[in-house]
């Protein structure tokens, strides 16, 4: 996938927005693949998220396993990467 190409070329990103396959496995893989490519003080975000986990359970499970309390607003989740740690209360 594209993340592998960017890792190979040592490219770092300011923003990653995930909105593809909504299965748990796919979202988990996307998060794991793209997180190392983010610069410090950058944002990872994604679409099709609900706080209760009812509408997109795979997205909810993968996001909460990796980021315990992401920020969210109107079906979008987000975390900010600071010193390789996620912070959600500073995004929205």
C-alpha cells in the first residue's frame, strides 16, 4: 500500500485521514501502517465513527484499542501525535 512506499522513502506527514474499508481488521491495519509516518504535532483522523460504536463497530473497536479516548465530531475521530503519544483533547 501507499504507506509502505512512504516509509521506504522516509517521508513524514502532517495529516492522515482514514476512510476506506470499515472492518475492524482494515482500520487497525491502517492505523498501524500510517501512525509511524506522522510527524510530531500532526493529526490522524478518520471518518464513519460514532462514540457509542453502534453504526460502525469495526471502526469504533480499532480506534479505541489504539487511542483510548479520541476526539470526535460529527462522525469523525481524531488524535494529535505529540512525542509519539496520542492526545485527543487538543484536536477539536
